[in-house]
């Protein structure tokens, strides 16, 4: 079993919601040698340094667009968790070239830096919007996903670096989540949603961190890991958070889907199902192969399979969502 004990870990975008939760989990349970927080925001780094006050944290100012800086940051690193991205759909739609520079060019810089430093494992965070994308954010993340998966072919016989991707849905309580917006809107007595039919996948921040770390433990390179998580309509979510508020429909925004996919029909051709997750194996086996014993009790998904938020077998009830929100102090 792969362990993070005494490992040097680099987290890009490490001052974000995921990065902070991941750092706490690793420090509390995995006894790393060091964790390097790589981000471009010095204020957030200063705040995080005061919050954690750990001599195992290293704070590196840098942008994933800067290839030279990333290469230096990856020296001596065992594991890279790539969480840095431009994630806001409207911002990416309005600034598409900036989204490309961070989400695609940045991905290539992470890959090259990891290869040049022979990092053991690289796992990149993705989004349901990358499956069958209809907006710039999703398109850039799909490109990023493919770059990381196919980069296993670049390592050659002299390097051992493994690249994999994890993809999940909306994270409750993260920056940019709709939940804080609904909480703020309920104070006005009116909550806005775009369409009453809209559904989304939901995962808690601790669940997301656990899923990434568990995927690190079993990855061999070339996998896309997808957790089995529940869905909920945005209408029911709004009613859960603001049961007394008026619901106002404002229409679907540019680049927005009614339902999200975590696995598109095309991706499912090489899909495996396990108890807690799906694994999409790369169709290219040039230079690497998968040891199927590492995926215990995995079985191939049925022909025509897809995983979307509308047809998901697991749906959150109002009661279940309220319990989660209370547990996370987000109700």
C-alpha cells in the first residue's frame, strides 16, 4: 500500500478550500516529511501559515503558468496534487484565453515539471463539467484530463512518474459553491435558481479529500477515478436551505447545463465499477499497463453506460441534505 509517511507533497492551488482541507488531513493522519503549498496569493499563504502553524509546511509563491518556477518547486517532491485552476464558469466564459493559460498550459507545466524531477505520483483534480463540456471551463478541464492521462506515455523507460485524474461534482461549502449564495439570498426572502429541473452531483469537502487520497493509494497511472456520489435538484436544495423564501426562476445562464455528467457514454467504454467508485482506464496502453489486481472486485460497466446527475440512482432527500449541511455548519 502506498503511504504518504515521510513523503514530500506539493499541492498546487494549495490555499484553496480543497488544499486547506487536504493539508489538514495529511498532517493529522499521514506524517509527511513536508507539504509544499504552491499558489500565487501571498495573503492566503500568510493566513494559512498562521492557521496551521506547522513546521512541515513550505509556502511557495508561484503560478502554474510559470514553467520554470514549477520545475524548481518540484525538486525532491514525491507526490503532486494538482488543484490549481480557474473554476468559475462565467469568469472563464468572459476570459477564455486566461482559462486556457491556467487550465491547459498550466497542466502541461505541471506534467513537464513532474517528469523532469521524476516525481512518483501526480494526481489532478477535475470536474463533472469536463464530461461532455458545453463551456470554456469544462472544455479546458477536459483537455487537462486528457493531457494528464496520456502523459504516462511520455515518461519512457528512465522515469517512474504516474499520472492520474480524479473527477467529482459540486463541493459543498467550497468557494464558489451555490450554498453560500442561497444562504445569503434567504435573508432577502427570495432565492434565485435557473431552472427547476436542474440537477447536480454533490460531495462534501472531507469526502473529496478522502477520495483523492484513496485514489493515490491505488493509482498506477492512466486512470480517471470517479466517486459514487448523490444528486439533488437545485430546486430541492433551495427549499432545503431557505424553506420560507420565495423561489424565483431566472433562466439558464450561458455555458450551463440542465444536468451534469461525471462519465460520458464515450468515456464509459473502458469503465470499471467498484463498490465506491468508477475507474475509467486509458484506451492507450502505449508504454504502460494496468495490474487489474489493484482494483479488487472491479467489473466492467454495461454497454451504453453513462453517469449523469439526472438518472443517478442515488438522490439526496431534503432531510439527508439538511443533515449534511448541519454537519458541515452550512445550514
